[in-house]
């Protein structure tokens, strides 16, 4: 076939016409991989060196689309798939679009989205964790619910000056499980709802969220549920930003807190954290944080200490070095897991140290 520069130029010109510009689809993603060392593995003194994926940010690819419907109204969608960089396999249990899959409308009044999406709790904590919800060594090592997503969800979000408000309801937060399949005659099973408020003014920002999810099944504890509430804030004195927050959690009617000491029903806990980030130079970012969780009426209260340094080669590519240390008391068994909650990943009362060095590219 003969190459015709004129034809290519005509095609490009057609793509740039105003009518075409009213619709856009963007391919985006993150590729993140590193090498981790961690001690006290397999309930003993063994150490491990391993390749890990998505350490600073979960590896993903996605499609984001928008259509201008006129009058300030837009149609939007997101399809986002997680994967493991070290093996190439799909994350989120092998789902095609396990991170997000939603469609909705957006206008001056806000946005209304339907599908699998982040919970209101996730939306808030992502702004107020000093480690920015790093997959490895961050607040969600202490509580995996902070990064939960919900199936079958309708969510409204509105922005009113410096105030952002959202409300969500899921008809079945986790499809494919006994309590998440929108069971006929059992409207409570798998149901989840939540609210979010955040306010920003100058260097100050504060956010709050509430989450309630039914974790029961048809045959066991149909009323079982967990509830969480968060209050957190930041203050920026450029180039330094200070973080602090508190999370309350309680399980009811035989429920188990996700990411807590395994096997103990009806637990309650308080989680406090503080931290700081420092833009030490045009290419260097440093951060540190401490997280303490108090399991009520027990002495099993773990600490997590985290530090990270990032060096930006460009706006899209950076290298990082992160360190984490868990300090356990009593039967607490918080470890530095390979992703997700760290509880149950080390021997009760055993401390653990880990460090990861890696690369991340954003496209």
C-alpha cells in the first residue's frame, strides 16, 4: 500500500473538528514494581527478598471517557483494571475491571455515578493519609477497608466552593459472595451506604466520612454489620504538609472487622495517625507517618511506622525507597503484608521490618 501524507493530514484535520472534540476517551495507567526485603516471615525468624507490584500506587490501566451533552451536562464513564506487574496477572480476584467500572452524568450540580466505584470512606482517606494510601506500608496496612470499592453502587458528589459532599448506596457491595449478590427477599444483605464531607480553605483542609456495611449471610448472622467513621485534616506550610486523623470502627451482631485481629467477633477499635510530607527539592519528596490502633478492652494494640523517599526523573517516572516497621503487643499480629491488611501475616507479638525499592511510571 502506498503511503499518502495528504490522506493522513486530512484524517488528523477531521479528528480535530469541534464536533469530534466534544467527545473524548483517554487511556491511562500506572506501572509500579519493586524489590522488597522483609524479616520474621512464616511465623519465625526467616527473611524474604521478593519482587512486588504496585508498592506506591496499584498497577492499573484504564479508559476514561466524556461526552458533552450540551447545557453544561456531560456523560462520563471509567473502566479501570488492576494487574500485578511482577506476574502480569489480573488483580482484584481476576475481575476484568476490578478497580472501577461506572457510568454517569456530570454537571454544575455535581456528578451521579452508577457501577463499581470507591466508597465515601475511600474518597476521604485518600487525601488525609500521609503516605497517600500507598499499597505497601500505609494506613491501609492497619485497615484494608480504607481502600474498599463497592459493586452495584449509586453515588452523588457535589462541590460547593471549598465544600465537597457525597453520598453513596450499594445494593450489594461484593457480588459473587453469599452476602453480596442482591438476594431476592433479603434487601439488607451486602448493603452498604456512606457519606462524606470535606472542606478546604487556603492551606487548611478537613474531611469526615461514615460507612455502614452489612456483612451477614442468609444462613448466618443476617444482621451482622460493621461501621466506621473518620475525621482527619491537613495543614500546609509549603514545602511541608502536616497530617492527622482518627478512625472509629465497630462490628455488630457477630460481624468481624475487615483487617482486624482474626477470629474475634464484635470488635471495636480506635485508630489514630499523624505524619508529614516534605517537598525537599524539585525532584525529591520525603514522607513519614505513624499509625496506632487501640483494640478496645484488649492489650493487643499495634503500631506501624513508615517512611518513604521519592525521586522524580520526570513528571511521569519516579524511583522510591520505602521502609516500614510494625510493633506488636499481646496477641496483635500486624505484619507488612504484600498488599492489603497486614493482620495475620506474622506471629502474634512479633515485630516486623521491611523495605522496598522500586520504580513507577504513570501514563
